[in-house]
C-alpha cells in the first residue's frame, strides 16, 4: 500500500518528538549516507528527491520518540526546526514555509485552550512538467484518432477555410459566409486571437503540423477551451489542403485548474481529500441533477459540520433561481422572501454576482455585507433563525454561472483557508456533475419523446377483437430502450399486430426501433404474411443496421371474424395464451433468430377462440437482475392462472394485473411492453 507524501509529527513544549510518521522520517533522511555523516541537509523548500523515491527508503519512526530535532536530524535542518518550534510556542500562531515542499508548524491546544505542543505537516508540492506534457500530447492524439466530440474542418493550401463546417456553426452561431475564409478567427477569444492567427499562418507557410489550444466563443456568449490539431495533405509534393479537428477540452481544463488549487493547499487538505474522493465515487453513479445535489450537499455538510446545505440553479431565462433541494434553504435572514432571482439579496446571488465565495462569519458580518440591501439587525436574526454563519459558492462551468451552493451553520464560524479551498473544489465538482447530469436528462427526454412519438397514439378499433397495450420505461437509470408495439389493419381487413425489442439504450435504440417499426408497416402493406414480412426485415436490417445490433419481433396477422391467423417470431418472447377452462400456455411457435441473422423465416397457424386472450410482451416483464428468464416465464404463467374470470374478460384490467404482479418485489431494470388481444365470447362488439 502506497503512503501519501505527507509527513506528520507532534512535538511537546520541550521541543522533543512525541510522535512522527514514516513519511516525515523519510523526508528528513532523504540524503541517505550524507545525513549519517552529519552533512547539512536542505531545508523544506530544497528537498530534491521525489516522494515516490522517499517512500522506498527505510524509515524508523520509533527512534524519534523523546528526542530533540538536533539529536536525529542534520544540523541545519534541526536548527530551522527548533527555531520554528520556539516561534510557534511564543506567538501561539502557525508558521508556514513554502518551496518545492510546504512545511506547516501549528500550535496544539489542550481542552483548556492552553498550548500543549506543536504539530508539523510537511507536503510535497513538486511537479513533473515533462510527464504532464507527454500526457497532454497523448490525450490530444487519442481525441483526434477516436473522433470524439470534435469539430472537423478543411482549409485551402493558403490557410483559408474552404468548406462549410456545420459543427463549427452549431457551436459558434456563425453563418457559413462568416466562417469561410478567415472569418472563423472572429470566434477566437480576443486574448488568443493574435497568437492563433500568427501561429496558423506560420504553419501554413512552413507546412508544419498545427497544434494549439485556445478558447472559442459559443453562440450563447461563453467561451470553451479547444485542443486544435491540423495536418497538411500533400499530393505530388505539394500541399493541396489542410484537415483539422478541434476537440472540446473545457472539462479537462477545469479539472486541471481544480487539481492545481488543491495542490497549492495540500498541507491542510489530507483529511478532506478523502471526502472529495468519496464525492467523486458517488457522483459517478449520480445521473440526475437531484442525485448530484444530494451527493454534494451531504458530503459538504458532513465534511465541515454545516447545519444546512442547498443548491440553486439558474433557470433558462438566466434571471430566476430554482432551489433543487427545498429543505436546504429555509426562509432565512439572507433571503428577501418570495421567488429567488439574481436581484434578490441572498448569500447565493451574491456569490453568483461576485464569481467567488461569500463567507459570512456571524449575524453582525451578515449585516455589514448586506448593508443597504437588507434591513437586518443581528438581534433579530438570532431571535428568528437558528443559522449563525453562512457560506455561498458560485457554480461555474466554461466561464458561465450555473447557480450556487450554500452552507449554513448553527454557530458563528470563520472558514479557514484550507476549508475554503476544499469547498471551492467541491463546488467545482458540483458544477461539472450538474452540467453532465443536465446533458443526460436532456438526452433522456429527447429519447423518450422520440420513442413515444414512434409508438401508436391508439390501437385500431376492430369489431370482434379488443386490443390494449402499455409501454412502461425504466426509470432507475433514466435510460430509454428500444421496446415497441404496433397494430394496424391490412387491405383485406385482417388485423396485424407486432411487439419488438431493439437491444440497447438511449437515442440509438429509440431511433432503431422507429426504423424497424416503419419498415414492418411498409412490408406488411405489400405482403402481410409473417414469413414474408420477417424475411423482408432481415434483408433490410442486414443492409442498414450495425452487425452487433440485436432486434427481436413477434408478428401476428389475424382475422377478427374467425380468430384464425398466422404468427411469426424472430427471437422474441413466446405469446401467452389464456383460454377459459384451461391452464395458461405459451405459444409453441419456434422463436427463430433475431432480425438480420440469416435463417429461413417460418409462420405457423394461430387461433384465438371466443373468450380467449393472447398476451405479447418484452423480456422486461419476466426477466430482472434477481430473476432469470425461465423462472420469469414460469412465474408469468402462475400469475395469469390466479386471475379470476372478471379480470380475464377485461383486457385493460388483465394488463395492469400482470404488470403489477410481475414487477412486485422486483426493481424494474428494463423497459416493459405488453400488448393484449382479447376475443370476446359474445362475438363482435
């Protein structure tokens, strides 16, 4: 197990060691044999070996106990240490030394508030610029090759943009006319523009690869950071064009800046780093904005002992604020009451306006900071609220505010510099996670809207048959799948029904479902036989869909007057048939292979007697994480057998009964689609 490069020690008032950890011993003994010979050892800011090398050196903390620094350390280092110890004991105030290493000496108090000793924390603040440069280069190369979130563009040999780039226009809001030629430079940040233009023209002149990072103005006015790489395309020894890709690295840039702030304050962040790691781990599983806020407020509140915590996000109008967790923002003294807007005097709006943390130590400080905005009296604050101090932090991504994070305390409290750094880092994580969750929610909404728009608004009304269907999306992970159903009349007045499942989640699955459903309708209207329709889908699927895409479908054509029909199945769940006086049974039609997998398609006779019902469904009804497919099919048959005659005679009630009973006690981890066809015993209705 690797130990973090942080040295810790405790000294008594007599300047002797009371306790020391192995990391500090290694820092002090970094010079190896030189220290044993009594040679002077560099001070904290002059340590040359890395923490990783120190971690491999032998260390014996036990021999330090009860010793003076001069008895175990080289002379120069011991003299500096004892001088710092005496200064802390005399002034009752911390002493901080900075360099490649940071040494923090601070007083330790007993329960009575008296100085009982001195603590020491030594942290490595060194860096590895060469390794960082290699890492950045590898990231740019991977981004370009993988073709991730990129803007691809083509320029003429003279460097002028010669082709339209829809991705660029979508991001920047420029028109094609504005972009072509050298107009793209207008979207570069003014501080970067001159440098970028100079470097680009130099690469065009020399034919060297262009590799740069700069800020691009988006259509909403904010700026995002892009890594840009362009290579010349040569033919017969001459450059015929330039091809480039601009990759959005804003999130990486903000993460780097956040890590930089943490590194600068590492001397006091050891304990809170664990909290940030905990938040990162928990945020990896948080998909919605509400889940992100729950993680951030809980981690922040427990880390600093806050009474309450809240997050407010800007509404699309850019003026109003929506408090995500209502319980975290009571009607307090820092709010003007009523709807919260950027004009409302509050801790959060003040943080957004200032783009920096707002720290309020007590009610008197609250009055001073809001003088002229709120008519506050400290005594009234104490009498009407249980909050005594407040912190507001802006949530910012890509230079634009998203909202604010607020903490309050039940007693007057001064936030230390180390706590401020921790809270800023937490706010940075919160902003990035909220932005990601917002994108995820928008994609989910788009996929769900697309999927529902592709499902029929209503099933056809057919004399002699009663149809009902239900689609129930999975909500746990907000993922939209490819389940679908359809029902329509053929030219000969027979009824065609289908239930299918496009494996996968999100927009890809929803779009695939739409293609399969539309193709099935088109094929059925020309030749409605199940074998012909499934065969046509195979050919279409092989030509248009990806090989790894798995799609199943059950397709039935039935005569409403006689109940006779033909059924074909391409890898889908078997239909459940319910007949009066008989046990539920699954249709024995051979399932066949999923669409696109070459196999002769077959169709089989299917009959629906008066008073009987057929249930078509997706695997989400019978299969869950803790229930296998075979067990689920057995349970479905058992549940259907328990339905009374009144439920069996009403398709709508039967559908609800089956779904509720099959999902009871199970977490729904897939979409559920059910279509019920009932043939009344009394003939056509």
